[in-house]
C-alpha cells in the first residue's frame, strides 16, 4: 500500500468522524502509565481485607517442609490395624435415559462414564439385619462396617451424599447404595 492511499484513508476518517465525539477509542493513543495500572486483578469490585482486632501471630514454618498443613485436604485414613477383612463389592455407573436418548439419539448421552448420573455400589455382607451395619457416606469416601467386615472406599467421582439411597436385601445380604454423581461441569452435558 502506498502512502497516498494511507493519507486518503486518514482524510476520509477525519471527514466521517463525529465532531462531538471524543477521540479516545484507540488503544494506541492511551498513556503507558495508565496501561501499566490495569491488570487482571483490577477487574471487578474492590474488596477490603477483614480487619481483626487481635491479629494472629504468624506460624513459624519449617524450611524443610514441602507443603503447609493448610494446603493438605484431610481425608479419612484406613485403619491398617483393623483385622476385619474387606467384603466383596462391585461399583457400577448408571444413566437415566429416555426414549429420545435410546431410539432417536437426540440427547447428549453416550455410553461413557462422563454421562453417568448415578454410582451404584453393591456390598455383600454376612449380616441378617440392617441395624448391624454402620454406614458413613461422604462426597468422596464410603465407609461401611459390620462386626465381621469393614470397607473404606475412595470413590472415583464426587457424589451428592445428601440424596443417596441405601437398600439392604435380607435374603441375599447385599447392601445396594445408589449415589447421584455430583459433577462440577454438568451444565456442559445438558442440551
């Protein structure tokens, strides 16, 4: 492009410009001091740190520590001294599918575990009553104990521990837990 065409473009721009409009829309004309003050942290509302009357004394850190205690998420520890054996169990995923998903293939579902809605855990126990079972369900861990067995199981996906269902079959001794999966990115799978 030659300089005469550039000159004519800038003249045309001057002719078409609104005389009442301020010309500060170009990023090239901004002051560099102003640009240096704008950071990703300056976006949004400014928050003030909570002021405390008695500030806590900083905890002295050991320079040989790899991480701080506050950085480590506390998870239940399996009791290795517990002599009770682990019962047999199986872990399956299930989906809530409709006729549109099955026959018309209009939904977002596919056979992978990414589209699973529930986690189904079946545990074979040798008890005759549901009262003999101690069950603790947390979002990432299931703990099931009887007089003769114990099972502490880390789950492959987080679950909604408030909406789960448990069913104990007295005839077979199978405890069936149906636990809805709690996925952070569930909105990506919805149509």
